[in-house]
């Protein structure tokens, strides 16, 4: 096990390296490459990863607290059973990533690409998903209470049994959603009815 603290790296190539079980504290990585790196069970806290490439990296079982992954690429990465707590993930692309068993707690996931992700039965309360792309994402029985879903793309998303109470649904094409079995609050129910042209007094 290794520990890096207060380090800063720019344009460094970590691809293919064995970084398992390491601990990164308050480090900054700018435009670094972690392609196909072994990062199982690595822990980060208060780190910043800016425009880094994690394609094909093994990050299963990794734990991230209050870290930022801004405009990073996670295509084909293994994030099985990883945990992201109060992290800033804005603009990152998770297309093709293995995300089964992932835990998302609080944080900002705005502008992320989470297409085809399986997030069923997840507790996602209070997360900011502003303009996130959830095309074909599975939210079956997920808890989305108080999430900011402003202008999120939810085309063909599976929402059966999901709880959307208190979530901000502004700018979403409500008529395209299948809301069978979805829990809504009164304000949201009125929004849905109005989207179909009804007048509510």
C-alpha cells in the first residue's frame, strides 16, 4: 500500500500501472492517463482529476470522498462496487463503464454521460444531475427524492417503482416518460397533467 499526499501531476502517464490499495489525499491530476491501470480498492479524498483518462481502468471496490473528477473519461472502466461520496463528477463520460453495485452519495453529477447505466434500487437522494444524459438508464425502484434533474435526458429510461418526490424536473420532456408505478408529489403530478394540456385550478 502506498500513500500520496499534496502531490500535483500534469500530463503524467500512469497507464497499465499497479496502483491497487493506494491512498491519494489532496492530490491534483491534470490531463493524466490511467488507461488500463490496476486501481482496485484505491481510496481518494479531496483530490482533483481534471480531464484525466480512466478508459479500461480497474477501479472496482475503490472509495472516493469529496474528490472531483471533472471532464474525465471512464469508457470501459470497471467501477463495480465502487463508492463516490460528495464528489464532483461534472462533464465526465461513463459510456461503456461497468457500474453494477456502485454507490453514489450526494455530490454533483451534472453534464455526465450515464447512458445505459443500471442504477436500480440505488439511494440517489439529493444528487445534482443537471443536464445529465440518462438515455436507456435503468432507475427501477431507485430513490431519486430531492435530486436536481433539471434538463436531464431521460429518453427510454426505466422508472418503474422509482421515487421522484421533491426532485426538480424542470426542462424535462415529461410526455416521453413512462411513469407507471413512479412516486410523485402533488406539484409534480400537476406538472405532468399540464404537460398533456390539462388546466389545473
